[in-house]
C-alpha cells in the first residue's frame, strides 16, 4: 500500500452527514483515477456510500413525519 493510501486511512473518516459522504466519494474517485485504489475497492465504497445516503434520507423523512404528526395533534395550529 502506498504512503498516500496509508495516510488516507490513518484518520477515521467522519460520515455524519451527506456532505461527508459526498467528500468520501469525491476522494475515492480521485484515488481511483490516480490508480491508488482498485476499482473493486472503489465499487465497495460507492455501494456503502449509497447505503449511508439512503439512511440519512430515511432519518430526515422520519423527522419530518414526526413533525407533521405533532402539528396534526395540535389541530394544525402552531
């Protein structure tokens, strides 16, 4: 493994929001383009990022539903 890749994995990658996932995907594409990672590893990262993005979307939708339910319980008044 090259020094660049070793450095890439030295720090844990924060994936706390969709922007972090987007950064990881961009980084992965660049490493793939530069020949620093295999296309199989890039495929796995892409697949897992897709799962993470769907998870963020699900959480967002759940929060919106809960807000709408709370609003409806109040009779549609703030």
